[in-house]
C-alpha cells in the first residue's frame, strides 16, 4: 500500500476508534447514573434499563478490542498513535468495569425492593456517589479532549472518595451493631459503598492512562499515607 494511502487508512481507523471509545464512555457513565437514580428512588424500571446498557457496553468493548488489534497488526503505528491504540485497549477494560458496577448497583436495587424505603442519604450515600460520577465525567472528558492537565491530580481527588468510603463504612457498622440497621440491609449498603469506591478507582486509572497517552509520561500511584509523609517531611525541612 502506498505511504499516503497507508496514513489515510490509519487515520480513518483511529477516527473510528475514537468515536467508538466516546460511545463506550457515554454508555458506561449512563449506566452508573441510571443505577444511582434507580437505587435512590427504588425504581425497578430504571434499574432494569441498566442491564441493557451493560450488554451494550460489553458488546462495544469487544468490537473496540478487535479494531485495536487490527490497527496494530495492519499499520504498525508508532509514537502517539501507538499510545492512543494501546491506551484505548486498557481504558476499555476500565469503562467495562465501570458499567459492570452500575449493573451491580442495579441488582442491589432489585434486592432492596421489598425493604422499607429509607432516606436518600442512607441508600446511595449521595455525596460519595456525586463525587464518583464527577470523577468519571472528568476522566472521560479528558480522554475525549486529549487534555492531560485536568486529570493529573486524579489520585488526590480520589483521596476524598476513599475518606468518604471509610466514614460510611464505620457509620454503617456502628448502626448495625446498635441495631439501627439490620445485618442484611447493612451488608447491602456496604456493597453500595464499596462499588462507588471501585468506580472511582477506575476513573483514576483512566485519568492516568490519558496522561500517558497524551504526554508519554506515566504518573506513579502513591498511597495517600505515603504522600502525607512526604508532605510532612517537606514542611519540616522548610521549617528548619
């Protein structure tokens, strides 16, 4: 194939890949948003819609994987094009898992259907849900816009979600131990708490991969406790 035709074929393939990735991201985020909405209102119809979205996410993920393999095999891309393809392969897994956690939340809604409706905060821990969805939205927008700067601090943003996860966990355990919440219902709330924490982790993964795709830099994942030690050490040096 002539060089010009080769470049055009690769460009066309990359454009299709980007369009499919955008659709996959939108479906995954929609699955989470609908799952939260269904769980918050105990809306079984909305919860059931999430199962359909999960199937669409999975089917599109497989199509993207095939497209990426074809692009690698047929065009031997290099530099940024190669990073775009390999990063997309990784991100599809994060988006699939994000959508899958939406399905898990929807399944919990069906399990809650015979339980008394409790207040909005108890069901979805809405502050955590809102922060998590915001992280997913930021990561997806960064991928679409190829903007690494908006996601360089995703690990720090995730710290707030982790803190909420720990606070919610302790509160739920306390309420179960005091008899304010049945063990069965409390266990399901703990799963809700866990699912949001995992969705946030996948948003961090996407953000880090976007930074690599755009810049070629791979940001290390440093635990919050280790970052705090470094910060304290820097402050002590500055004080001396």
